[in-house]
C-alpha cells in the first residue's frame, strides 16, 4: 500500500538489525504500519545481520544505517542522528530497546516528535551484564516519565519494569505478532533438515533455540536431556551460537548428563521455518523472558512446546503445551516425555492458538491504533 506525503511518519531507532527476536519484530511492525497509513523510516546505529538485508529487500523502504563507530563516537554520530531524523519531520520517534529508547528521548523533543519506547525484556539478571547495562537501566527508570507512550511486548515486561520504578501510567501491552504464513507446518522439509543435523529420520527430536548465554537456560535443558535420553531414543538440538568458552561449558554438562553423543550443535540457522519442521518438541528453558518469539514460531509450525514459567510463556502456550518451574530439569524431562507419548499430553492445536491470539496482523493493528491515539 502506498501512503501519501501527508501521512504521519514514524522513525524507528534500533542498535542494529542482526539476528534477534526484537529485531525481527521491528521488521514486521515497520513494514506492517505502512499498510495502516503511516510512512515509516528505520534507523540502525550499526550495520549488521540478515534482517538488515531483509528490510532492504522488501523494496521502497526508508532505511538508514547511521554508522556508529563505538561508545566514544558521540558528537559525530549524534549530529548525524539529529540531522537524519529532522530531515524526515516525523510525528513519532519510536525506540526499540534501552539504548534506542534513550536516544528517542533526546531526538524526539528536538524534532517536535512524540516519543515512544519499546520494552522487550521482562527480567534482567545483571550478574551476567556489564556496568553500562546497569547504568542504562537505572537512567531509564528516571527518564521513563518523559516518553508519551511505552509499549511492552509482554505483561511480565510491564510488571517487571513497574516494580523497578518505571512509570507504569505510560505503559500499554501489545504482544508480539507471528507471521503464520511464513511459520507453518512444512512436512516436506523434515527429512532434509534432520539429515543436515545427522539425526535418524525416526528419532524424536527435542530442540532449544537461542543464543548461548546463561539466561536461556541451556544447562537445565541439557540435564533434562540426560534424563530423557535414558527413557527414549530422542536426539537433542541446540540451535544458536555464543562465546566458545560458554559453549565448552555446556558441552561438558552434556557429557556429565550422559547424552553428549545425542546432542547436536548446528549453530545459527538461516532457515528457521525448515528447522521447526525437524522438531517434535521445542523447549524454552529461559530464566527470564518477555514474549518468546521462538515459542510462537514453533507453535505456528504446529510444534508442541515445554516452557519454563518465565515471562508470558505460560500464556502463549495456553492449553497446547506444558509449563514447568524455572531451573527444574526433572520437571522439564517429565514434560518432554509426556509430549513424546509417555503420559497424557495436551491435544489443543498450537498453530490455532497462535493464529487466533498472536498473529502479526493483531500486533500491527494494535500498534497502529496506539500510535494514532498519540496524534
């Protein structure tokens, strides 16, 4: 849909368009809003990632890579940011995640635009992050009175930030949206992806998807895998990448759990719709989540999920999957075995739940309505 020159412009700010759930949601939201009568610009602080190529591939999209060179690059970068935003005369400057939210709070008032923050996290264990992250979160608490609207992608995210002193009166919750045309059952891809992973066609496959970091709970998943391996012929796939030292720690856990010979580490997947086709069960073992895109995508692909009770995961799976306590590998193993047929398992359709409650169209429509109310 083409929009007229008088249509309100939204400028989205984000650090980069590398691989990530928040980044993927921004691409869907930015392209979708043009169908709701907004002109949209996306400005990334740094170059990077397949999602940058994706947003450029969609054609006619106003994308600006601002080229920030590091933390010391303040004056040059700041001048370019203000210049590029001012040229577009936006009605709204919309940050995505903390750094971009802070920048929106600076550049929005300078250009006469309304300011919107996007909050994606629902729990942050600062033991795993640097001092800059702690400072950023603290200044966000102080600055949270400034934006005209704060959009959280989960109820858990709203409640967490409210409990830490963020201004809840500015917050609304708009859940993420899943493109269920892209993520759909693909039985034709199942054989090929399992061959790539080196897994027998008949073996049950249990997978976890996410960057290798402590918050994603891979250690719990691997301990649960050890239990499941003793009761089934299942194989386990860890899709994602991270620091080599941490990967080595996780591989040592798999050895201790007695399942290392059945755990596969394919790294980052460039074709997640096909990857979901190779799974029988998707596990989200996170210690903290907002809205898990991975869970929504797997469900849209009609894959059943075992999730920890983190963030909004229990609400996403509803009566289609199994919810277990955070860090409880025994409960996780029991849930996986139930979904493999060792006990009563849910029968409701995961895909139907996503298409009904968490579609891309619902997210875009709700966001368009919230932005229009500001204007």
